[in-house]
C-alpha cells in the first residue's frame, strides 16, 4: 500500500515575479490576486492540492520588500513565518532578476536545511542566451537549490516542478480534509475580489490605502447576499473611489460580482459602501481587525 505524503510548500520572492500566478497554476483556482501592480498579495494565502496519496499545502506570500509602514511590516511577518514551517521552499525569480531585496532573507534561503527549488519564471519573455546567463548566475548564488526554468502564465515547466514537490514531500497523514481548497473563509475571497478590481482600476496611492471589510455574507440555496465596505484613509480618496455619480464604484461592484459568481457557482447580490478609516495602515488595532499583526 502506498504511503501518504503531506507537507507545506512555501513560495517566496520579490514583488511581481509571478508568485500568485504560480500558486493559482498549481491549485487550479484563482485564490490569489494577480495584477501588474507590486505588493498585490498582503496575506499569506494557503492553497491545498489533494491526490489519493498526497496533500500539498501551498503558501503564497507577499513580495519581499523593506517595510515603510506598519502594514508592510506585518506583510513581512507573513514571509518570515513561511521559513518557519516549510517542508519545501520555492524561491521564485524572474528572468533578468539579479538579487533579492532583503539580504537577510537571501542568506536564509542559501543556508536552508530544507529542499529549495529555485524557479526562474517568465522565460517566455526572453531568449536562450538570457536563460543560460540566469541559470549560471543562480547556480553560483544559491548552490543548495535545484533550478527549474518555467513560465507560470503559460504553465510551461509547472507540472515538472509539481512532480518534484511530490517526490520531496515527507510521509504524513493529511493536515486538512481532502475536499478543502484553502484555509481562508468565504469573506476573505469576497474582500480579495473587490480589492483586485480596485488595484486594476485606480492609480497612485488609492489601491494601497484601501482595505475591504465584508460585514454581511448570507448564503441561500440559489443566491449569496453580500454587504462589503471599502475602507479608505482620507475623504478625498472616498470621492475618487465612488466616482462621478457612483460610476467608478458601480464598475468595481459589477466586475467583482461576476468573478464571485464564477468562484462560488451561485448568483451574487453585492452591495458596496465606502467609509473613511483614517491611518488604518499604521494602527495596530485596525491591522489586527483586518487579519494582520497576528503573531
């Protein structure tokens, strides 16, 4: 009888290297926001992939940055925790990238006692010469890592990485029920769907000053009724988010609702409101309320 394997596989790397795209490619669901803006992922998001004899617990983490305010410090705490419980580390870089933004994190990767798979992503954006240079560079920089060349967006090389993950997993019973996809509650994905549309449609500081609070989530047989509040830091931001005669807010609501109907497989009734919550990104009590600073 085949023994069961299970373990934590944590994805780390700089902002915008494709961590969320890779996570979603593994899981087969859009659990993590994907946009062209940096610092899109704020939390550590767990995606669960189950097979008859394995359970892979994948963590998408925020991109590694030098924190400028308390919210970013909390985001980096999620990255630090990814080193603590990992059975396998996936260190994701993109073609042409030369280093990690934080030397301390980089040293942790180089001195890791657990398997490290270094994935050179976005190889579809370059040529063979660039790839050979990258392979040579990272072999020298991280000699303890196994290196794979992939395109998470095109799903090139991703199955090979996944097969290697299965080979490296420790023997263990499953940590979660076999039909579970993630450790996050429904409201988390509502918040993320709305925040994704704000990241796409608004510029400058707006996307980074926004947090979503889903106050109501009522599920009937055929419909889910949701009431969510978009928190901003200043009155001027509130006006921008709402837009002329509410047009901007309506667009966010319509697009988020369509994504949520696909995600939940049900009709969605979504009500959106905008409130000012001054300096929430630097307020410990508020950050705890939104799921940050939970050490």
